[in-house]
C-alpha cells in the first residue's frame, strides 16, 4: 500500500536543507519551535503546500491569498506583508540553491503561549513562520497507475463546526479519515458532506469523468483547492465541460474515470473506489489529457517568471 498521491521519491539532499524559522536559516537538525508554541499546543495556525518548477513557485499569488484569508478568519496577525513573505520564501529557496522538483511547506502558528491554554490572549510572542523546502517528487507510478480510495464515516462538516475553507494546522478530521482508509487497505480516504454527497478526499480533491464531462463537488464542504481551481480553469479553457455539483457514490461507482488533484502531485488517476474498479482500472484518456494540459498551464506560469 502506498501513501497515496503524497508517496514520494526519497532524496538524501533533504538532510542538509536550510529551513527558515522566523527569518533565520537553520539546518534541518536545529530548526525547532518551543513546546509552548500555539501550533504545537493547539494546532492553532494555517499552512500551505507550494511547488517550485524551474525556479518559479507556481500559483503563488493564489496560495498567498488563501493563507492570509485563513489567518484573518482566525484573527491571527502574521506580522509581515504578503510581499515580505514571498521574498522570504524565495530567499530560502535561493539559499538552498533550489530550482526544481521542490515542495515547500509553509507553516504559520499564532506564536508562543505564556501557558498551554487555548485563549489567543495568552499568546505572548509574534507569529511563528516556518518555511520548509524539500527535494520531493511524486513517484512516477502514482501518476500512471493511480490510487485507491475508501469512503470513510468521517464527514466534511458544516462551517459553523469547523470551516473547511480555513487551511488550518488542526487536521484531526482528515487524519481520522486517513487512518480509516489505511486500515481498510486503501491509499486515501474519500469523504462525504453532511448530506451524503461526495465532498473531497482527506488530502486531495476528487473528480469523476462521465460521458465526456468532468464533475467535482459543489465545493461547499471542502477547502478552496488551488490545483482544483486550476484544473477547472484548464477544462474551461479547452472546451471540456466541467461541473461543480452534488453527486453521490452511485455516480462515482458508475463513472468512466476518476482522479484527484493536489499541489504536490498535480493530477493522479483513481483506479479503485470502495473495491469498485474505475473504468478499465488504468489511467483513462481524459485523465491523461488533463495531466498534459495541466503541465502546459504550469509551463505558462514558469514563462511569466517570478
């Protein structure tokens, strides 16, 4: 069993990368935060996964908008501007001489607490900002052979319980979903919304292809995925009918193809859902076409430069 679309090719260079901790570059073995940090104590913060292609962090504007929106929703002051954060990200990459096949984990917590308690008013430090770049590429077989999914009992809930639009450090529901899927022998979890319609996966977004159309969830109960949005845009630009709508497992089991999207791996086919083989059980023509169109879209972003 793989680790889903986040299964990666190990790279020994990662043991020597410099990690940016609050503006200071630290060797991996020395980059540490306090046990009283809000992120460690409470999962109080936001994060982003970013991808470096040919020297350019693609769709960076979208990622910055999401991270600052999330921070505002949590009433958290990041302490620096978007422009300053972008400069810090690129400075970290340049210090590591990184240009390609790099995944960046940006993590921002509310900061140091006076005592381990949830009230933001006992925060005594500035926000903790960590930029962790790694040489990290998805396994090639994942992009061809795809992943298996299992529908879990853990739901994507209403925004008045935990708003799924916030890319929060608190990922307990997704972790529970991931555990259940792994125990069932699947790579990742397929999660439903409170009404029983398909919402998303535990760490990626889900699409089906049926009768030359591409469907994804309404988006009401999932994170505003950057790659999800770009794939929708790719479809629209290339005359492929794409629908954001409610659909059930009935539609999933009978679909011609299925795939998931995420910043790390881009598009990966789904070969199986709940023991039902999707299509022929191999990457289908629509998924392969979309993979190629998405790579062309990334090439356009690279051409624009930093």
